[in-house]
């Protein structure tokens, strides 16, 4: 059946499964530190090392560069604090999918799950995997993305694509062995990349050039919003175009700060989830936001704005590392990004499968996806996710789709946060061990900021909005087809 199961029936079925021993149940084995590292590790991938180059081109000043990161950090932290209430109300696997179902209806939650499976999570895993391979090529040129291993005419395959698939398969296998194995990989690697990013910041600030700092921060253009071209020339925006430039700049920062809610997807495996899920969301997003702000301050201390804007393939961190470390800078950054993307993908793979598991348990996805293996993890969901992510690796189109889906990601965040207001009306007596910080002011501010961001993208960057929106809406006939045929239950 699809969505016409009542909550009591669902609970009854879960209890029955548990009593009959027909299926293992999730094991709460993640501590607060593990949950926090999942949040931070899922956020820190390759974005912070790359996207600032485009943000500088869009805004043309150090002040506006920092403003874009500050606004993104504020939105992310506000959303995380708001999600704390929802996670304390529904401390089980599925996260945002469950919150949307409880606040709205099964169709809305399915559309989120559909988008999550077809692009949001799987294409992100692919993009992060390919980023790992690209920077591995700095150390091992034989895996370069510029080399062609196989040319089928309609499709070319590079060593970088194959390496990204190998990494995805390896991490998927580790996750099928149980959450305990995956959590140690996640915690250790995340601690390593936080430390390495912190050291990059420290060494970068130590190597700060006073003339560069003055040019970026003490000149008359510090707060001039204008387009900076690769050749160093500037273009003045009209008033309305300036708003569009800010929205376009935020596409990169929002992508870099996304996946902060990964821990909510595995709430059923977190110890004391009513407390630790919300707390880990707050701690993880605060930590990463602080690191991102400091990293960009460091960039503006060692590179002029034209140098940042003209960074080869937007790899601003590589350009900065040459200034900081000299000839060994490329190797250092390559190792950092390899560690960063490896840990990021582990968190994405671990969390994503729990959404498809929840969809299957609700009767809107393949039935076998809603089962756990002997290690109490959704193995079928993990491998299905790996297959789709691997196909995105081969397609070479994941980068475009990630830009397109940014609109949809923020749209679902807004719907979920608005769900807090709805649930306080629908379920006023439901236990809320934690209540959204700053309610109702901060959630309203987020919704207003998110709405502004989406509207500006629709007006000024339609290529980033309509494809993602249409892909999401394509899930509507799929939902009703499943409901009519009842082929998935």
C-alpha cells in the first residue's frame, strides 16, 4: 500500500516485525561526537577549496565575499537550530522525509525523496567522488580526468571517473558492514580534515601579505558590489542585477554548506536522539561555519581579488597554497582535499540510504530497500544508491545538475522549517524535548531569506531553477502511478 496506512498501523507493523524477529532493527551506536562529526564531515567536501573564486567574480569585493559566506552560514545555522525541534519530535530514520510527511502529506514527502534519490544525494555523491579523483591526479597523473580510457562516441570514460566509482563502491561496502565501522571512518577522517583545514588557516594567516590585505580590505572597493572579470576588469551592476549576482554567488556557498542535516537521516542510530541529534546539528554547523569564514579571511590575506577570480579551474585553495607553502603547496592541498572528499562521501553514503529505507517502509519505494541486513543497516538501499551515483559519475553532467538543484534544495528546506509552525498547530501536545531556538523570529527570517534567494534565481538564473523544479514535479505522476498500481508495498 502507499500512504493510506495510519500511524498506528505503521507502529503496529514495526512492533510485529520486532517481536517476530523477521528483521534486524537499527542499533543506536552513534555518540554525540560521532553525530557531530557526521554533520561536519558531510558539509566539508571540496566546495570550500573552489567556490570562492566564482563568488569573487560575482561580487568583486572582499566585503561582499565575506557577506555571502556570512549569510549562508546564518541560514544554515538557523535551519539547523530549527531542525532540532523536528528531530526531537521524530527521532527515527528518514529525517527530512519524515518531517515533511508529518507536517504536510505523503505526496510532498515523496517528492522530496524522489528528488533526493534521483539527483540531490546521488549526484552530490558523484560530484564529491569525482573531486576526489581530480585531486588524486595531482599526485598520480595516470588518473587524470583529461585522459580517455574508453570512447564510445556518445560517452567517454576517464580514469578519474573510474576512480570515483571505485571510491563510492568501497565506501558503500564499508557501510554495509555496519554503522560502527562507518562511524569510525567518519569520525577519524573528519577530525583529520578539520585539523588540516585549521592548520591551512593558521599557516595562511602567518603568511599574510600586508599589501594584499590593504588592497582587499582598506581600498575603496571593499564594499563595492560589481562583477570582476578574469582579466581583472570590473563591470558595474544595475540595482536589480546586483541582487541577482548575490543569489548566483550563494549557489556555491550553499552547495558547500549543504548536507548539514545528514545526521537527522540516521536519528534511529544515534544514542539519546532527542538530545544528541539537535545538539550535533548545532555544534557541527557552528564549527564548519567558523572554519569557512576563517578560510575566506585567509584567502583575502594572501591573494588579491583578481588572483582569486583567475584561479585555474577555480581552485583558489591551490593558488593560495602556492603562496603559503611554495612548490609543495599543490601536494598539500591535494592530500587535504582527498581526505576531505573521502570523509564527506562516507557521510553522504551513510545518511542517504536511510531516506530510501524510510520511503520503502512507507510503501513508496521498492520493498527490499526497506530491509536491514544482519549488520542492521539498509544494504539494498546502500547498493542502489551506489549504482545511481556511479551512473552520474559516468554521465559527466552531475555538475550542471547540482547547480540546477540548488533551488529545489532551499525550497524543501523552507517547506520543512515552515512545517514547525504547522506541527505546532496540528500536534500541540506532541512531546518536544527541544524547541526551535529563536522561534518564531529565526524560522521566519530563514523562510524570507530562502524565498528571496529562490525568486532571484528564477529571475536571473533560470537555468538553475526550472530544470530542477521540473525534475521534482516529474515525481508527481510517479507517485500516483505507484498509488494506482500498488506495485511497491
